[in-house]
C-alpha cells in the first residue's frame, strides 16, 4: 500500500502523517536541549537581524557589498527558521509527527537556503573581483540597477533549481512513514518512495554538482585574480585598494565555513559505523554553523559594519537616556 499526499476515508481527505526519527534523547535531558536550541535560534535571529537592521538604517552602507550581505542574512534566517522551531517542538514535547505538506515545505526551505547561500556567495566573489581588479570602473559596472538585477538572478537560479527538484516529487508514491533524520530533506523524503527514483536522483546530483562546482570556480578564479593583482600593484595603488581587499577576508571566511561544514557532513555519511545521533547533529550544524557564525564574521571583520553597529546602538541608548 502506497502513501499519496492524503488518504480518502469515508468520503473525506485526510493528510498523510509522516514521523521524524528524531534524536534518542536520554530521559530528563529534553528541556535542557530545548533551552540550548532556543538559545541558538535567538542568536541566529538577533545576530542576523542586527546586521540587516544596521545595513538598512545606515545610508553609508547602501553599497553593493553590504546589500549582498543583507541578502545573505535573509538566507541565514530562512535556514535557521526552517530547521530550529521543529527541533524545539520535538525536544520539548517529544512530537515526531509531521504532515507530508509540512515535510515538503521544510525540505524546500532547507534546500533553498543552501542553494541561495551559494549563488549569493558567488555574486559577492564577482563583486570583490571588480572592486579590487577594476576599481576605476567599479561604480560604472556595479550600478544600482545591475546590483538589484544580479541579486534577483541569484535568488531566481536557486529557487528555480529547488522548485524543479521538488516538482519531481509530485508523482512519486510513498510506501514509508519514518523520515530517517531530525528534519526533512529531498533525500530523506525520496527514501520513503515505493520504488527507485532515477530521475529525481540524477537531477538532484546534477543540480548539486553544477551549483557547487560553478560557485567554487567563480570564487577560485575571482580570488586568484585578486591575489595576482594585489601582489603586483605598487605601494600607492595598494593603499587605494586595501579597503576593498579587507572585505574579501570576511567573504572568504564565510565561504570556507560553509564548504568545510558540507565536506564534514558528506565525509561522515560515508561511514556507517558513525552513530545516527552524531550524523543528525552534524546535519544540523551544516546549517547552523554558517547561520550563527556569519553575523559575527561580518560584524568583527568589516570595520564599516562594526562602526555602524556601535554608532546606531549608542545612538539608541542615548535617546533612551
């Protein structure tokens, strides 16, 4: 017997209910883990919210690099919100059931976060390449119209890729009920299918490979060119470009954190001896590591952003007093 999106019982449609495998939480530790997860979610919301608020409020930060950082914070909020509330519900109440519609929705947002994160990072790398290697033409190339069009294109590519991925789920009957993870993803939902899913698997692997490889090549060649230019420039040129180069550090750290988290997750999934709880935890950290670290990286490394945060917070405290 296969599962469709809903059962027809006595003339009424009832939604299909799946069950998340969840964590094997020792008795009495649920509330503590719930509190830690809640604290993490508050860090994600507060950190990314402050960065977004400062960029929106401070006119001096209405520049391409910081507009893209603002888009990156939206990605972080999508990833954290798609993941953590459901985990908190599980830890606090022990609830593991999830409707098929909610499972697909969670998976769509998780994958959209990962795809958009990469496309925006690729756009940021290209922006840094123009800023460092073609500083005199930067403002004529990265106009406001081109900036917003580029950001829209980055989101469009990510959303379209994930939309096609989950459209392939429409005609796939499900025979399983238990999702073998703490949250839903394309792979864990397809594991419930009644038969093989070659089209879904081929598209998923091709899309992941093309996206990851394309972003890697853009980042690699952008920074290779930046390194080449900065090592050849004279002292006078160096002082003019130093500010643009400084913003490269934060972008590179963010990219490396995401790639390292992805690499660790993929590597450990190849070892069946690793406990399920460890794999589930790393599956969460794959999303949580970038979403919690990114605001700290940009807040600490970027002098302009750090100065704006201090200025706006001090101004708000001054008004209260």
